[in-house]
């Protein structure tokens, strides 16, 4: 397997202004679709399950993850290669999602969100009886 | 004298006058950051994972963002004052009929060596993983700790 390449964290520019100061980053995501569902996997290191907010309304999926500072006040920086902050990302979904069956898991800083599609109305044949 | 030290003596071997301008710009940036009390930005080493190192009186702490990795996927060792972190980030295979819309997450092997500014007590180094963040706590060696000297 190839060696992993360094990727700088992408800073996000939310359309809505934040009330709390601090930086906001875009989590890297994988999104794939099968016949039954859409799965979204997002890397959100530092986010614990109770600090993750997933919201789906009117085809817009919003992910917000808060990161608690891991450094205590008496620590001084020696080397700083990455910054920490909130995670924010929004997607527009083209499919109708079955809201009741959404499943989200957060493990080791990786979110796996499963969005099942609503079963399409099956075409019904109407037979005409000769009268 | 100060001016001379900040900008150095002129270098006559330039490739283009713009090189010199770039150098000047970088130095001005460093100067303004130092004056405003910000941490001087250090260029990343370009090796995965990116790390942050902090220190307090007794410890160095090395942190890295490694989402999806658990303790078993990591190999950490210390020799003298160099810390080596290596491992592999695996991304599970999905169903055959999965069609990708986006694929931004990366997988692969990595290994990185971090040189610490001072000696550490290799016996007492501890590492933990929490929510995809690795924290290595390295106690400073007795000789490297600051010592209060009483004036008599």
C-alpha cells in the first residue's frame, strides 16, 4: 500500500457567521451510494459523540463538531503544525431520506452516517374490466 | 548593528532580484509575528501525521490527529530524544455496488521521527488515543528540568 501523504486541514468558510470565535475546518469525507442507502464517512478527530450535531432538514445535511481544547493552560507551544477548531460541513441531498432509519456512529474520531433512501412507490397496474 | 543582524549582509550571488524580495518578506513576517507575541509559525515537515508539541515544567506532549486509528494500529518507540511513530491507516472496503460521490479520506502507511529539544525519561513515556487524537506524554529527564537557584 502506498504511503500516506500529508494533507493540510481545509479551513471552512461557513455562509452563516459564528457567534463564538475560533477557527472552523472542513472534515474530509467519503460519500457513496448503493441502491438502498447513502453512506457518509467523515474524519473529525477530537470530536466526542456528545459534541457532534447532525441535522437534516429540507434536503440539507449539516454536520457540526465541537472540539474541546486538549491543551491545558500551562503548556507552551514548541512546535505547531496543525490547528484545532470546530468542524462544519453542509451537503444537499438529492434523494429522499427515510428520516426514521438514519443511523450515526462515531468511533475514534470517524463518523459513519447511514442515510436509507425512502422506498419508491411501486408502479401499480390498473386492469380495466370489460363492463 | 541590529539592522545588520536582521537583514544580514547583502548577498551578491542572487539568482534573481525577486529571491531577495521574497527573503525580505519572510523576515518581515517573522519579525511582525514575534513582536505581536504569536507563536512563530514553523513550516510543517511534510510528513504524515502533522504534530503539535507543547511543553510545561515537567513534560513534553506530542499530539497528532489520527482519526480511525486505535492503539493497536500504532507503533511508538523512543531512542534517546527521538520519538518514532509509525502505523497504517486502513479504510474498510465497502459493498461492491457502492458508487462513490466523494473520496477525500486517505489511507496508507506512515512513519515519522520527531526530535525533541531536550532529553526525556524514556522509561516513563506514556501514549494514549482518544477520539482519534494521539497524545504522547514524555517526562523531561532530571537534567533537563529547570532548577530554581537560591541567591544567598
